[in-house]
């Protein structure tokens, strides 16, 4: 579109000066020629005649060129005038020409719609009555300065009093136009409905409030880096997370000075990459707070480009991850302990579905983790415990939150074995049960050892017969019982003659075999209820 300020200008006096200069030059040039050429009177007459016709032709051509040029300029001005008229007519703001005394001389359609009256009615009103300044003294002072030429315009807020319905706040820009020719001095006024501005401002404030509440609610903070002016703004949440108690956080905080030495280079490279590539910036690092402690933080940000495609801003949010890192570390340690403990650990949900097992479970029971996930511990039942046992176990677990005892379970290969089991209830912050944790150990070896000790306490280690202590105790009980009932009883003592010769001749191993063989033979010949024991070592 043509710039209205660049319309060519051709002032009338320029044409007059051009014609005058050409005429004078023509006369002097003709006289100079006649002075050097002395011809007859007839020749001089012909020369003057042709000079006159040539002058008429040249001046006619100049006049035609000037008239054409003026028509072209007039057409251009007409086009510009129509364009300006369309701009003013369709402008989204109200425009008015106002006399110095306040009479409204002209207004565009937007202003008529703003006031709800036609132009004819509007021209009967006074601008100062319709558009009242909020600060009338200041408005009067500004108008006086404008008329005195001290300022070329002024801007102020006014209250637009509609003739029929209410008041509308407007932003007015007033410009003084001095008198020019027949055009008297007047004021050009541009009036913008503040309702839209205030609505946009309110929407922006609400958006900022929602964003601030969201960030504050998350426990984080915002940062905004102006890359052009090397300035960074921080929300109060950032200062709070870094334990700052001063009055100028932006002045006292320098990220490069507070990053942990092990994280500094990594963060610097990550920032450089985000600014160069446009990828989202996500990085965690340790920052030294103002109380001297290091805390873990996560920064998420994104660059913003200007119209030239160059990074202009770098903005994002900062979150304190210290507590999460501590929880993760505890969970990692717990997971490591769980994986390396010799006890089997099974975690189930409240429906007893298996959610997790450690490596010891697969080693002790023979199942893989995939075979157990989603199933219940019923796959391990051995059948040695009745329904009442399990009901008592679950009743104690739910009432006290834990249970421990001995259970016989079955491996994948069908082998039944004893376990020492400890079960616990996991609850959430409200006290509701969320999981069950079972820890167990295979006590088969302990069982066998205990049974072996029990056996050796009453039996001979070599022959398996009752030892002297147990035999004598049983004998005393039998004597007492016989005396009480009057029954008869007999005691037979066997001795192996020359057994020492066997040991000496064939060795103790053969001697032990002889003793075990004799014990089996004698025991096989005894009746049920009879007792056989080895009283002492044999030589």
C-alpha cells in the first residue's frame, strides 16, 4: 500500500518560476542571435516570426506537461484520500474532530456505535460533556500545554457517558491541529474502549494467578532469563526453596557459584545444547542453598526465539527433588537388600496376588518370577495344615499387623519342606491396608539337626538303640508300673565275648559293622513293646 506521506507535491509557484526563467532566457537568446547576425529587414522579420511560433510550441508543450503532471498528482491524492477515509471509517477505535470549544465536528462510525447515536445527534453534543476526564484539573492543564505548543499530544483515561445506557471507560489520545487556510484550528481525538483492554488485562491477571497458584502448589518456582539483556527474574518460590532470607534474591544469587562442582560442567553443556537445538531443557543438579546445605533440584525450561530466529528468552520451572532423591535412595537400598538377602521375600496386594519376589524365592521354591507374578501363595500349599490353621494365621495378621511361625510348604518339584515365616501388613497414610509382605527361610537343615540332637539324646549313635540314660529311665518307669499292677517283667543283659579280638584283628570299622548287625538281629527277634538298649561301649 502507498505511504500517504510520500505523495508528490507540485506547488503552483514552481510552474510560474519555470515559465518566467524560460521566457527571459528565450528573449535574451534571440536578441543575442540578432546582434551577431546582420541580415536584411525581410530576413529579420522572418526570423522573428519563426522564433515566435517556436516559442508558442515549446511553451504549449511545457504547459501540457505541467497539466498532466498536476492531474497525476491529483489522482494520487484522491486515491490516498479515499484510502485514509476507508481506514478512518473502518478503524476499530473511535475518531472525532473536535472544535477548540468542545463541539464535535465529525466522528467515524466506530465512535457512533460506541455512543449508540447517529452522527447527526453526536454533532449536537459537546465532547467535554460526553467524555469526562477522570482528573479534570490534569486534563485542563494538558489541553493548555497542547494549545501552547509545549506538547504535540496527550493521553488520558475518560468516562464515556452514553446518552441512553451507562458509562464506558475509554482511553483518549488528543492531538492539536493548527489552522491552515480555510481550515480552522481543531483537535483530533482517538478514543479506545477500555472495556476490551480491561477484559484482556483481567484475563491476563487470572492466567498469571492460575500459573502462580499452580507453581506454588507444586512447591516449585519459576525463572525467566532475558538473553538479550542478561537479566534473570525469579518467582518467590525459588528464593524460598534455596532458603534465602535477604531482600534482593536476584542480586545475591549466582547459579554458577552455587552449583556443585561435580554438576557444574554437565549443566552448562545441557543449557548450551537446549539453546542451540530448541529441545526442552531437563536437568537435575545439586545447588548450595543460602543455609550452606546442598539440595537436589530439577530444572525444566525452553528457549524462545525473536522475529529474527535468535534465542531471546530462556524460561522454565525449578523443583526441589531432595526428598524424592532421599526416598529413591532408601528404596534403592531396600531393593538391593531385598535382592541379596538369603531370605525369600514375597509382596502381595490385598487380594493376595503376588506382585514381587526376590531372587531367594526362585532359589528356594524353584519357580521363576514370571511363573509367580499374579498368582497367590496357595501354589505353595503342602496340605499339612488344615483350614483352622490358616484362619487363625490371617486373624492374627489382620488384628496385630504381623504373624510369624512355622509352615510346611511345597517346592515346584513337589518336595515338602518346613519354613519359618514372618508376615507383615503394609498400610498407607490413612491406615488402609495396601500390601502384605512375607519373609521366609528354609529351616530343613535346622529341623534335621534338631531331630538328630533329639535322637542322640535318647539313642546310641552307632546302633540306634536306646542309650544307657534313656534305657535306665524307661526301666525305672517299667519297674514302678509293674509293682503297681502286679505284672511280671524281665531284664536280659547280653555280653559279646572276645569282641576286643574282632577290633584288634579286623579294625574298628568291622567291629562297628558287627555291633550294628547284632543290634538289628536282636531287635528283630523282640516283641512290640520290648525295649533294647546299648549300656556301654564294647571292647
